[in-house]
């Protein structure tokens, strides 16, 4: 469960510890890339700070909906219904919930607010790569997320989100890498529901 939480709360590229202020143009490109996604599916691999990796499928739908469906045998799921983010652990029958705005994933789900207001550029040395660190300095308990985009003419806004690094308030670092990104497909609303392990009803 801790690995999933690191996605939600808080690499081909290294991440310097001292980012510089993001150029307005690069922030605009990052925001355009995220806001240009109406729907997306991608395969993901999540790696925690100990090097342990698990895989699954990410589904994103605007506004504000996301689902991390982990590979078979992993007994949890991370889901946002557009208002709240849920971490569901079927092994221990536990559900954790908090507002999207309290999570670094807010940068994915509300890029205009979070990336534009809190984003700082991380130099990459590659003109085809944009790396933006997003953190609220007044709320360190919300964690930090560094979003990395690669130039891709087929992606919305001309840049594809390829990976991110999340650092939570306990300094737990999780890297998520995306591949096989697909855009613009129909996604049913019930994708962002889950079976509540505490009872038989669905949320």
C-alpha cells in the first residue's frame, strides 16, 4: 500500500535537487500537454525507493478522473472520481480518502491550477524534454511531484507525459514510467468506481 500511496500523496532523467524557476513558455507547454488530454490509457511501471516494481494500466479522463489498475495479484487500486482520491486495499479491507487538492496528483488532474502556480523547471539539457517540479511550499505535507515530458508530435500539445517522480512527506520516493500511451478513446464513467471492501456496495 505504501507504494500506491507514494503515487497519490506525497528514470531516464536525473532530478536535480535545486530546480530553477520555470520559464513561462515551458510551463505553458506542460500545461497544454496535460490539458490537451481528454482521455488517455497507458501501461505503467511503478518503482519504489527500494527498487521494487509493479505494473498496471492507467486510465485518465478529464475533468479530474484517474485509475491505477495494478497487475493481477496486487490487491489494491487507486481511483479518483473527480473530487476525491481513494486508495483501496482489498487485502486488509481498508479505504483511504482525501481531496484531490491534497495530492501531488492534482498536477495531473488540474494542471492549470497546480502546474502554473507551483511549477518550477528542472533543467534536463535536452531541448526535446521538459521536466517540471510541482510543490506547494506552504503545504509540504502534500508532497512533491516531478513531471517529465518528451516532445511527441502525436501527443496532445506536442509533448507526451512519459514519467513522474513522487516524493511524499516521509521522503518516500516513487517513480512511475508510462508507455503505449493512447489518447481520445471512450471511457465509461464506471471505470472510476470501485468495489468497497468494507461492504458490498459500490462507490
